[in-house]
């Protein structure tokens, strides 16, 4: 059985990137996950436009205490065997979670891992 991975995504005013960030996590090749989006008092309407049909998506609202407090709230809500962090303006490649779990499985003395980051501009997206 695959381990449950809790992906915590704090967001405040995620704008046009939020749905793409959420989609990139829900499309992971490792399907045993929950995505906890912690809204830190957004005012841009992005959350209202968010597709919430996937039961793995959990939305929790806070009163604008900052990104660290929002992340800690998500950590408290997480049920997974592993926790991954994701920003609302990030895109995850389809094998991100699987590759990170594979790495951690091969390196049992490692408690934390990240991945390659590639910066892009809005002009570079279709």
C-alpha cells in the first residue's frame, strides 16, 4: 500500500496560478495524497474559482496570520505519513511525489528532501 502524503499549500491571494498549482498536485503519479490548501485570508477571488471536485482537496481558512502560521495550520491538519510543501504559484512535475518518496526510501538516514527548481515567467506559459 502506498503511503499517504499530505501536501500543505498555504495561500494568500493565489491569483491566476492557484488552480494550476492545485492541478499539478492532484495529477501526481503517486495518487495516495491529500492536498491541504490553507487560505490565509485571500481577497482576490481565486479560491471561489477553485475546482473543488477532487475529494483529496481540503480547504481550510485562517484569518490572515501569515504564511508560516498558515503552513503550521496545514501541518496540524495533515494525516499523511509524509508531508510535502507547495506554494500556490508553483507547478509540480507529475512524478514529484513519487521521486521524492523513492529517494527517501533509498536514503533512510535522510529526513528531508527537495527537488530541482526551474524558474519561469508568466510570458513563458501558454
